[in-house]
C-alpha cells in the first residue's frame, strides 16, 4: 500500500498524482489521508481560529477531490480515503506504518539559500520506516532518468534497491552518483590513510551497485564518480531527473536526516525520496505481499 497525505494544496495535489502513478506501476492500493489537527490554527488578518468542524469539512472536501483526481488519472488502481484526527506528523507516521511508500507534498518557505521543507515533513521523514517521497507543486518534463546518491554507508543498499526498482518500473536510466570531498588530512605530505578510506568507499559503492543491479538487468546504469560536494553534485544531476533518491543512516548521521539529505531536500527541484538504512528490501517485499 502507498500512503499519501492531502490538505487541498497544490503541493498535495502533485503528491497525489505522483503516488497514484507509483501505485499503478507497483500494482498496490493507494490510501489517501487527511489529518485534522486537534489544535485550532489561525488565518487571515483577523487572526480568527478555524473551528474543528470547519477544518474537518475542508478535509473531507480535499479527500473527495483527491479521490476524483486519482480515478480520473489512474482508474484501474484501488483507492481509499481516510480522515484521521491528531497531531499531523504522528498521524501520518501511524498510517504509513504498513506502507511500502509515503508520498507528501513538499511545502516550503523559500529563502535566499533555497527552500526549507516544513517541520512536519522533516519530522515524518526522520521517523518513517518506509521510503518517503517529497513532491513539489510544479510541472516537470519527464526525462526518463532516476538519480541515486551512493557513499558506501549502511543506507546505501536500501537506497540503491529502491532506486533500481523505481528505474525499472519507469523504464528509465539509473544514474548512480558517488561524489566525495577529499578529507583535509588526506592531502598532507606522506599521509595516504585518508585517500585509502576514500578509495575503499568507492569500491564498496561499486560492489553494491553490481550486487543490487544483478536483480534488475534491464535497467541501464550510468555511474558518475565525482570529487565534489555531494549536495551540489546530486542537485545538478537531478536537474534532468524524474526522481532523486538518497539514503540516511541514523547511526552515523551527525544530525537529523544527515547533511546530504537535508541539502537536497532544500535545493533539488525534482521529487526526492529518502530511504532509511532500516528500510530493508526484505521488509518492503513482505509488506507488498500483504
């Protein structure tokens, strides 16, 4: 089951369309969820709070519109809607617990340095067990390419597995980007340890690509090995991609979601999928068979 959240916004509409397309390609049901928060929010110059009854009514309308959109675009898939009450991030995590994928609209406040994903999206992305895809509310050309970042970390395997699956379902090329920056201590005279670590990481990443790719022989693969800032390299590669996939390992990341994941969520214009190190392919396969 694929889960997507709606609230009537253009970003949510884009997420519903993306989720419906993936549900069709994966041959799995689609669940559309609206979360009615328990805390009244304010809007307008008067700052008047919208009562819960009004918010619930708006939510039901958003669900009806989303379901109609899905039935128009992907009439063959099984789609259901659900209205839940609670704190948005917690409710979305509960609904996605048995899902193979969670798709959300990428709500953002634009700033001079990029776009800042909403706190709800970031919190959900940090804790959700299945891959999460954040979709922006803008039309994009179909390029026929999926981009995945690799670095030899524990999250690399699940991210590659998901990226190969997406490329195969879309009959697209998979571009594997391994970008690294040479550690400062690696360029000092007579010090080869840092460079050896970089070389070992590159070899591990290549071995993972071969191992995972063995199960997807029809997917054309392009490998980019770049000595560059990973966020910059991935964002550039994603400029002509239908999806950018990054992995995250909670055990090794120095900050929530990791620097690379947060960076591409801020800067990439295409949909971005974040795959956690615990989102192992065996678990997703088991869930898909339910």
